[in-house]
């Protein structure tokens, strides 16, 4: 099975000497596993981890 390459430019942003994470890390899985961001119809934001299936909601 062929694996996909990681798209680090979508996850990390380098500004000078600092590295900023653009995606939220999963609190259950730990660092290195990032949560997907989805916008719902009612204006809330849903964060979802595909590894442990944890879901968090945030009102915008």
C-alpha cells in the first residue's frame, strides 16, 4: 500500500525562529496528531480527530 506524504506546509508555519501550529493537536492522542476543522451550518466549529474519533465543538 502506498502512503500519502505529509503536507507540513498545511500544518506548520515558520516565522523567523518560531514554528506555529496551524491545526489544533488532539488532547487525547497527544502531540503529532492533529484535529480536522469543520464549519457547521449554525456557525459553530467542530474539531474532529480521525485517530481516536474525539469531537469538540466551539461557538464562533
